[in-house]
C-alpha cells in the first residue's frame, strides 16, 4: 500500500467515515506501491456523486436531490435579493451553479473533514 499521506490518528479514531479506509470512497489502487499508480482512478471529491454516500447512507440520500443542502437554495435566496433583475438573471444562470454551488453542495463539504 502507498503510504504517503499523513492523517491525524485522532480523526481516524473519531470519524466513522475513515473506518473503511480511503479506498471505499476515493477508489484508486490500495495495493499499489507507487503514488501515481495508487491514485490512478482516484475520486477527489467522492460526495459530489450522491451514489457514493448512498452505499452507507441510503435513507439520507433518497431525498438528497431535493434537500436544501444539495440545492443550496437557502444560500441562493439569501444573496439574490441584493441584485438588480439583470444581475439576478446572470447570478441564477451562471454564477450560482458554476461558482457557489460547485463547492457548497456535497455531503462531504460539511460532514467529512480531515
């Protein structure tokens, strides 16, 4: 196994997301000795695809696509009133989806920290 990443042992012991090892969510090759081979096929942000989380959290992920966490509707609503109608259109069509929501809408953003 490639052993190039250091993770605080306290986190490993306290967060259940680490109990199955990195490979369970991030994929890659756990038997590889070389860093590049170990990380081939690795998924950097596995919770961006809700199916990854569903393997352990099926009950939660069933409604995730319409949840405020995923849609980030609360964030969107909170800032859009500050814009003119033309700015709102630009924000809704381009900025929110490509900027705000691209980082703030996966399970791991809040529930998995290292």
